[in-house]
C-alpha cells in the first residue's frame, strides 16, 4: 500500500512563529525532517511505500527542504497577503486563507502525481512542515482515511 505524506505551511524559527515575522530557520527544517523520519516514516517501513509531497511559503529554504525530504513533487513560493471579503481582523483572515491555500496547493501536487502515474494513494497524512514529532507513530491506513492524529502527540513550533 502507498501512503502520501503531504506537508504544507510557512516555516518559522525555534523562537518565533512565521506569523510574528520570523524568518525560516534551516535548523527548524532539519529538526522537523529528522523527527518525521524517525517517528513516522521509519516505524512504517515495510508496511507502506511512503511518498512525500509539499508546498511551502518559505522559498528561502526550499532547496534545503527538497534536499532533505526528496519529495515526489514540491513547490515553494513567497508568502502572499490575502484580502478578506468581510470585516475580519486582516491578520487572522489572511493567515487562515494562506493556511487553507497552502493545503490546497500541497494536495494538488499529490493529485497531479496520481494523475500522471495512474496510481492513487490509499491514504494521506497531512501535516505542517514544522511539526516536531515526539513519539513513534505506526500509521495504519485506516487511521489516515478520515481520522486525524491528535495534536497532543506533536509539538508545532512555528
């Protein structure tokens, strides 16, 4: 069986979120990568073929992301400010729209791969790039088919 790990988001630093103006810290990229491999990919080796896909709003670390993760497909674009159609605090509206648009673009990369190869993934694990996984996760396909991993199992540092 094949599982797609689809990653998205704007990467911050150890000390501040990207929202707060932090630049993408290459050390955060490396730590997040190591934790994903150690706690998600390695515990599932042999059970599934795992392919990585991802979109980031952090092009300044795009080459590093691609070198570490070796994604099947990826795209790294500068962050955009999104206009809000109604009277919301523009910081939150733009952040939320950016989050959802990043997910949409990351999932589109996976979909494009499925269309190109004619082979669909049995399950998708969707996460931010900057999650630091804290414990091993065996990822049964049933878990990825509509049930999310609890936030208590991870630390989000950006």
